[in-house]
C-alpha cells in the first residue's frame, strides 16, 4: 500500500459525515452522506457512490523560502481538536494549463498571493493538496482542510480571500463539501 495515493470515497459510511455539499462552479457530484479518506493505489476503486483519487506530490509552485515558512508552522492532519473538515475538489480551465509554469506561478504568488494568504491561517487550519490531473481524474486537485470548530470563521475567511483572486478566475469546476468527524 502506497501512503502517497489516497481515495476519497463518497457514500453512506465513512469517518467524516457530510454536513453541507455545495457546487461552486461546473458540474456537481452526486449527493453523499459520508466521506472516507483511505490510503490506496492507482487501481480503480469502485466503492461508495463515487471515488476521487489523488496523489501527494512535490510542491510545484513553491519556492524554498515559502516552503521553509510553511514547514515551520504547518500542523499535520489528524489533530484531535480538528473535528471539522472541508473537502474541495477543483479543476482549472484549459486556459490555465496552456500557460507556462512560470506564468501560472506569477498568477498564484505575485498576483493572487496564494501561499502568503494561506500562511495567515496556519497552524489553526491544517491542509493537504492531492494532485489528480496527472492520473487522469475528473478534478485537477483535491484539497483537504481540517480545523477545530472554533476556527470555522477563520476557514471561511481563508476561502473568501482565495476565491476572490485572479487565480480563481481559472477554476471551472469546484465542489465544496463540509464535514464533521464521527
């Protein structure tokens, strides 16, 4: 079993109960009542109502100084007080992917200030990005956030700040699923 590949299984059982599911852009996902995040492999998983697969990969747009800042204050997932979560699958447009990597980096960091925005909310909000585009999945990224109930307002501020940036103009599919640990 490879611990860098994960399945997010949406169905009727799981470790995380769905409290709200909202389609922000593009096609929705079928309704579910639970999500289970499991270590997996590249083999197709037919469990649940739907399964989304993602890989923990290298940081593609982060420079050394930014990485050092993140590592210094970022908490891991699975903290006991972090009983709330958000699972947000995203897909970016063909226009985004047609840009060169340095052009995407410029939009993410110089214009949208993606990393600097996220740093403001660490360590309260733990996050992990899973890449899906490279393995032919329906979404490009699967984002997973965990936080304590007391940090819910801060999480909403983080999402608001990110969604109003130039970078988010390139998102053409986004589903926001809010969860509570059972």
